[in-house]
C-alpha cells in the first residue's frame, strides 16, 4: 500500500470514529430523554472509556450525572479520569455521594492531583477526609510539589525490586503488586534507603532464568529526573529516548515516583495550547478557554490589547510628524496599510518559527546570531521579491516613478527589519527569563507597524526631495 493510500485509510478511520462518537452521544441522549436506562447502559458496553467520556461531555448538564451513574464501578473510574476537569468538578459537587467518593479514591494519584487543582479548597478537604489513608498520603505528596514540575505529574504507584532478589522472587512480587502499579513494563531497582540503583524491563525479567539475580540483569545507568524538573523537559526526555516511563527521584536520589507516557501526552497538549494562546496574545492562565466566564475572558484579553493599543499610538505620532510629506504627495498614504501589513506578516512568520524552535530545543540560545542572520537574509530575499512586484503595481496604479520606487525600496527595508525583529526578540525574552511565546505575533506586528511607517515616510521625504531637484 502506498503512502497516499495509507493517509487516505487513516483519514477515513478518523472520520468514521468521529462519526461513531457523535452517534453514541446522540443515541445516549435520546435514550436518557426516554428514560430507557437499560438501553443506555447496553449502548455503552462496547464503547471505549475515552469515547464514553466525550459522549457524556456532549450531553446537557442535567443528563451528565444520570449517564455517569449507569457505568460500572471499574469502568466509571476510567471514564472519570478522561472527563474534562469542569465536568469532573460538576459531578463531584452534584453527587457528594459515597459512590463518587470511591471513584475519586480509586483514581491514579497524578490524575487526582490534577482534579484537585481545579476544585475549590472546601471540596478538596471534604474529599481528602473520605479517602483511604494510603491514597490521601499519595495525593498530599503530589500536591506538595510546585505545579508544572515532575513531582506534580508523577504517580507514586510503581514496582521496585532489590538487587539480591532472584527472578522467581521478583515475579512473585510483581504478581502481588501489579494491580497497584500504573505500569509494570519498567521495573526499578532500589537499595535499602530507596535510592534508585538501576532499571529493568519486564521483557528481560521474563526471559531470564528463575534463579538468576536481579543485579546481574539490570541496567545501572538509569535515566531519571528530579522532582523539581520542569514538565516540558520531562516530556522532551521521554520523547528523545522513546521511554514508556521515567523514574522521578528526590535530591538524595531516592525513588519517589514515575511519569508515564500518557501523562507526558497530556503535558504536551497543555503546553502546546498555552504557547498557541500566547502567540495570539491570549492569556489562558491554564484554564479551559471555552469554559471560562466571558467576563473573565475579556478581562484577560484586554490587558494585552491595551498594551498593543498604547504601542500603536506611536504609529499615529510618526504619521503626524511626517504630515508635511503626506500633504505634498497624498497618494503615499494609500500604501501605508500594504507596507505595514506585509511587514507584520513577515515578522510574525520569523517569530513563530523561532519560538517553536526554542520550545522544541531545535535551536539553542548560543546559536542566536546564526538564526537571526539567517532570518534577516530570508527577509531580504522576501523583500526584494515582493518589492519588485509592489513597485511595478504602484507604478501601474499611480504612474509616479518616485512613489513606486519609495514603496518598493521601503518594502525591502521593512521586510529585513521585520524578520530580524521577529527572530531576535524571542531570544531576548528568553535571556531575561520570560517565555519566548510572549513575544507573540500581535506584539511583533505592532512594533513593525511603528518602525515600518517611520522608514517609509522618511525614505519618501528623501526620494521626493531628490526628485524635486
């Protein structure tokens, strides 16, 4: 099968699954409206937990609790972990029943900590009060770490072995503890003080001889992360080495938890969403944008827009300072939107690729000069190509050679300026300790607007003065 055929099959599968999920949601809603609870329960039997969660999220709020109660206890735990945090919170507040408390108690500690981050403190205290001592301790451990760190997203549910154990003893231990661990594919070897001394895969364990020692099979150079390591760095580490999980150790190298690949996928989605919002000048604050109160949304967005509004006043000041030039050749004003719009787009492109490169470690700060120089040259090429087109077009429209030359040459200068600014400002922000994504397209566009108009009108003054001579 060719690559194109593979892509086609994948697209068809994606569409069909999307249609299937929508069909499940609509049928579930219809059955609940008819009070046909047995039919609704039967409908959900063959459906995956993640798809059930999506179907419940699409129901009217009054039906969400009813649909959730139709699930078996084990299935309800998996479905609950896949629900959006706002729906999780709504179910907890609506029920306040023992069955929901049991579900929260059985959640993975890292998923439970993520839920508790979203809940009011009063409800969290109530839930902690009803949890088992072991789960309460595990959750409190995670909540004690700073948000966005490895300690906060790890799970303390793992299997540890000892170097002196035989494979037979290790397998017995795994059988007894497997139901309490999030994954058994990676096994961690610790000493008497719980310090991480090595790692072992389940595959190596299974194919070994029963009387062979764990210490002879394990890999001693285990890759691990500290509890305070940023979650984005953890995600990049797992991606780089193709791990299914990575161990988390404290400052004394004691094993305190593991981070699995499914948690990393959530981190990548969260961080990418945050970066995209920042690129658009939208402050999400980590909340679900589309479920946030509209007044809160407006309050967050108006801050950035106010900064851009104030910055744009400099463009007005530049135009006013060059009013005499515009009065002499009024047609110059007609090309201002074209020039600053093009310059803003060029700058936005440069800032986007640099910000993405910094976030994915594709480029490093030490290579800043090379990257900026590369983008400046690219801006020059773009400016020359676009400048020739615009110069010809301006001459066709106006029949004024001086104006057309001014517009074309200005576009070259603005493109170089825009690409250089778009590439350098993210590096500047990273150097002073800010997120490079804050140097977003709206800000770059506004800066280029001010400087672009300044270049254009000053160049026009010089060209027109030479033309008059």
